């Protein structure tokens, strides 16, 4: 396969570095995120307590993520923030192996989520480097994370099934350190004088513009989507465990999702020739509706895991659409803040409500009620984005539109 090249035919090392950064992040996260609910369950926490712990972690990540985004837009270099965050996340994860008791576990999980919060800056770092390239190139780079995740969750799930989930911190720590080392080596901070600068300094308005109404409407939709995802994804793990599945089936379920995420993300540039990103987002929400309904009535662990194949399509459509919509609706000189605002709602604020609500409903009314309520919530998310977001979001005045004939090749 050809390597990414610049317009002069030289190897594009920046894009190649981004490709592998996403792969390494996916590999590291695949050894941790799918197994946290099961890890807490095996430590004796109830569904309600697991929801509370994950909600507290989401709140910590929300506050930290917005703070880091503010600093990245104004003072600090986001590439270097990622390096420090990887070291902090590795150290925090190792504390899990030394911790006992619900309160201590909750504290360590919160610290770990605080350390991981700056990882959401990888997307604005990527979009900044793609400012003069077609927006669909983002999906071709982002799918590498799904590829790394797919292999990682399968292998780690098998290892944890055979040995123990207590091995998880010792697997995650070196892998997240490897991600940080790669970022340090391959993603050099972008200087203000380079061509990918968001806007010339003279063009930056002195007053911060008001948040567009369309962005507010989109954030409401993202909140509902994120809340439903937090409830279903976290407590599907408990449901699979209750139905007789272990770490292997849970890892396989995460891998199934990644297997369909990859081709879907790879072909979003084809879909956007006929559909807007708003349309892709709404279609993704419709797929979620169907799967959540199925999960409400399924009674077999492997069948529940197989349904994650459809979730992969839905996640790819909604995630890629969310990133691009947020980028287009944000003020030009606050792209990082716009991205982290969206992700802080989708993966920070919304999971607080989803984890708390999902845990309470799962523990009191049962899994069927939790999945049915999530179905209603995600359907509302899809309807709101259709009403609130323009079919083709307007590009900021003065921002060049890259010709589609000069894409960045999607290779590692």
C-alpha cells in the first residue's frame, strides 16, 4: 500500500504519525475500558455502586477535559499534554492492583479518569493538521483506533479469562506509556507560523463570539446520545456476565463492534457525497434504537455480544458526524475548545447521568427496563439533531475548502 505523501510527493510523516497514534491508543484502551464494570463487579460492587463510581469518574473527566482544552487553545502545546497524560494514566492504573475496598477503588478510578482526560485532545490535534484537507480524511485516520481496539480487546479478554482481571493494570500501563512515547517522537508541536494555523492572528476577533444556537441544540442531542450509550454499554457488561459470559465474551463483544466500525468509518467519505453529517448521525441513532430494543429481550450472552456488530455501524456514523459537526459549528479560533466541549458532553457530562441512571434502573427495575428507557432517549437524540443542525453546516468565513482531489492516503 502507498504511504501518505505531501503534494510534492514526499512522505507525509505527520499523517503517518497520527495513524499510529490512533492505533496505539486503541490498543491501550482495549485492555481497560471494556472490562472496568466487570472488574468492579468482581471486587464486590453492586450495579448501583458501579454506576456511581463511573458517574464520578465521568464528572472528573469532564472538568479536567475542559480545563486542558482551555490551556491547549491558549498556552500549552496539546501534543506535550498527551505525553504527560500517558505517564500519569500508567501510574494511576497501577494503583488499581494495590487497592481494596469500594471507597478506595472509586477514588483510584476517578484519578485514572482524571489522568486520561487529555487524551480527547488527539482529535483537535488531528483536525488542526487536516485543516487544508477534506474533512473525510479524519474518519480514515480515526478508524485506526478501532483496528487497534479490535485486536486488543480480543487478546486481552482471552488472557483475562484464563488468568485474572487483576492482570489488567499491568497490561494497560506499559501500553499507554508506549502511546505517549510515540506521540513524543512523532507529533511535534505545531508552531503558530506553520501553514496549518487555524486563522491568521489578525483575523482572530478580540471578543469571544456567542455560542451558536445550532451548537447548543447539537450538544443537547449529544447529551442524550451519550447518556443512553453509557447506560447500555456499561451495564451490558453486567448483563453478559449474568447470562454466563465472562471476560472472553465481553472482549469479543467489543471486538465485534470494532469490526464494523472500521469499514463504516472507512467509507463515510462515500456516504457524505449523498448525505449530510446530520443525516449520518440520525441514521446511527436509528440503528441504536433497534439494537437497544433487541437487548431488552435477548436471553443469550453470545447473541447479546453479536448485536455489537450493529452497534459498530451506529457508533462510527454518530462519532464521525459528531466530530465534524462540532468542528464546523465552533468559532474558528476555538476549535480545540469546541471539540472538547462536544466530547465533554458526549463522554463526560452525559455518562454521569447515564451511569447513575442506568445503575439505579438496572438494580431496581431490571435490565429490560433500562434498555427500553435508553431506546426512548436515543430516539429523542436523533430527532433533535435533525431539527437543530443544518443539513450542511456552514464553514467559517475565510476558511479554505480543500479540493476533494487531494486526499491524504489512508495507510499506516
